[in-house]
């Protein structure tokens, strides 16, 4: 499919050179299509590379959904945040998004429709995720904006500290994050997470559908 080939080329160039150094002409040449073909799918460079981010986000969400379906305990905050940390660290674009890598993304994440869609979907899904956890007794405190902020700070801080602590590998950093989240956000003896996993899977399915609807 031409659209997929164009996205593959755009992703390769983005990871290698960063958003600001790439032109649509270069993407078209690498994909083996005419420049006009690129514009048939996306009206601008911004939206083309926004679609690259959307596809990467959709793949990440799909993989986490598969992990939850395989093991309901993956919805527990410490397990979920550990999974996210390891998965994101292995994906250059996801890592750039989480760490606000301006050198790689430029204005892409903040200004593209796809970037705003992902950010909005992430906030909404996180709020609903925390509400479901609390309903099923899997969260220590009542969800509110400050709780979401505390959780985001713990996760974001782990990403920021990663390059500054090379003595710890990704797995060790993920374990440290999981321990922090478990002690700060979960009851000492949480109940069976199976019921919550069913609801949370539905949240991720909705988010995944929204992301995929933005792709050709």
C-alpha cells in the first residue's frame, strides 16, 4: 500500500535526521512515489509526520492492549507503568514524544492534529483508567487531577533520569519505577484485577480505534 510505504519512509527519515531537516521531496524519493502522491494522502508535511506519530502511538497502544489480554494483572499501575517504560524506551519516536525531544520532533508534536489527538486521547484514557482502578479497589487514593499529576511526574521523571543514570539498564530503571508506583498508588493487598482488566481493555480499544481512524 502506497500510504504505508510513504509512512515507512517518513519514519526512517524522521528518526535519522529530525523533523526540521526533512522535506516532502525526500520522503517521496525514499518511498519511490511522486511528491503529488504524498499530498493525495496528507495536505502538508506537518500532517504527514503527524500520521507517523499516530501510527507509532497506535502500535504502542495495540501492544499494551495485547499484554492486558494476556495477563489481567498488567492493569495494575506498577505493572502498567513498567510495561510502558520498557516499551517506550525501545521505540525512538515514542521516546521522543515522552521526553519532548525538540531536536527530533520540532513543532510536530505540539502543532499537528495527530499530535494533539494523541495527547488528548492519552489524558482522557488515563483519567478513565484511574477511575476504573479506583472502582475495583486497585487504587489507594480517589482519582483527581493531582493524583494523575503525581503519577505522570513519577513516570516522566524516570524517562528524564534515564540518560543521566547510565549505570542502571532499562530493566533496572523500570523495576525502580514499578516499586515507586506500587508503594505510592496501590493498596498493600489489591483484589483480583480481572474485572478491571475487562473495562480497561475497552478503554484501550476505543483509543486505538480513534488513532487508527486518523490513518489512511
